[in-house]
C-alpha cells in the first residue's frame, strides 16, 4: 500500500474523529450519559492515534544512517503498536471505569434527543471514514479472505484505521441501544452497562491490533507466495545447484530485506558467480518491487550445514 494512500485514509479518520469527539463531549455534558462520555473518550483517543500514525509514517521515511543502516521503517510498526496500547489503556480503561461508576450511582439521562442526534451524526462521520479505509484495504486484499488479507498486510496504518472505525461503529450502536433501553425500561444503570460493553469492544480491538503489530515489529517475513517466488528465481540462476537458505524481513510495507545463501557449481568461475549474483538481484527486485535490499552469499551446501549446526549448538548451550 502506497504511503499516499495510507495518509489519505488517516487524514480522513483524523478529520472525522476530531469533529465527532467535540460533539460527543458536548452531548455528554448536557445529558449526563456515561455511554456518550465513553464515546467521546473513544473518539478523542482515535484522534490522537491518527496523529501518532502520521508521525510514524514521517519517521519511517527518514533516510538510512550509519547508526540505522537499514533505515527507520520499523518505527511505523512501533507507533502502530503504541496506538493499540493507547486504545486498550485509555479507550477501553476509561470506558469500563465510567460504566462501573454509572452502574454504582445510576441517574437518568437528560435531554436524550441530543444524544440520539450526535450518535446519528457519528454514524454518518464514522461510516464515511470506515468506507474510505475499506476501499483502501480492498486494493491490497486480492482474492483471499478478509482475515487472510489482514494477517498478510504489512501496512498497519490501513488495518488499524479500519478496525478502529469498525469498533467505533459498534460503539455508537451500543451507546444508542444502551441509552434507549435505559429510558424505555426506566433502568438508568443500562447506560453504564453500555459503556462497559464499549470498553470491551475497544479491548478486543486493541488486543488484535497489538498482536498483528508485534509480529511486524519483531521481524515478520514476506508472505509464503512471495518467498516461494524469490526461491524459484534464486534457484534458476546460472550455476546455482541449490538454495541453502532464504531469509526475508519487512522493515516497512514496501521495504523488504532478502538474504540468500546459494550453493554454486564448483566449475563456475568467480566472474560467473558475480554475474549470476547481479542478475538474480535485478530479477528479484524487478519481480517484487517491495524488495529494496538483496544479499547473496556463495557457500557450499556442506559448509552451510556445518555452520547451521554450530549456530544451533551455541544457541542451545547459551543460558536462557
């Protein structure tokens, strides 16, 4: 997913969440609704999250330095992980706290029509942002299932905004239902119960986002189909007997490192090895534009196997 597409989705979410957060807080102040206050906190946290994602994109675009020779792409994954923690700690935590407080000291919602008006506007705003994020995600989804596409996606900004706004839509519907039932059944504590449900929705969303982001942050490789394609290209090189090892790692959505160990024919001259290495590097980058660095090692299969065995023994012998 291109950075410009990611920024478009984030800016749309930032504008929508900022506008609706203000109206939610005003409505909560007038009506005393705990669910509405939780929704205001939710939108405020989402607004801050979009700012952090934009900051992450900016940091990830910084050029490589001697201290960071592979660039700063992983900072995008770091800030996306921070966003997930904020959703859990602030969004879910405050919502659940507000809900428990309202259940313990229930009081009827006043001027409920203000809440319904704001929640309806919220559904319109959040629905629009959700649609923008959904369209952007569809472009990279392909023919696979939605879950597979989310697991395979290497751009956390898109699926973070998509899940944030999916949670927001569920939260708005929950708040609307909670306020309605608290009035219709004359049970004010249901407004607090709705706030707790909103908190649980945010907690589940945050847990999923944190899981996906930590996988990217700790060195996730390319998809199996891409890995198989790179292996096939490497195997086809002139004089290549076998691929000893293939390692890949995402430093960003469009920044992939590829390291390959190849066993070359003993009869191949050094100049031939150099020519094959150059040709394979070009072929891999042309086939997979997201690959920015290719390192190819020439090593016999037996030597590679001995080195792998020594490394495994050292790891096993090291203290836990």
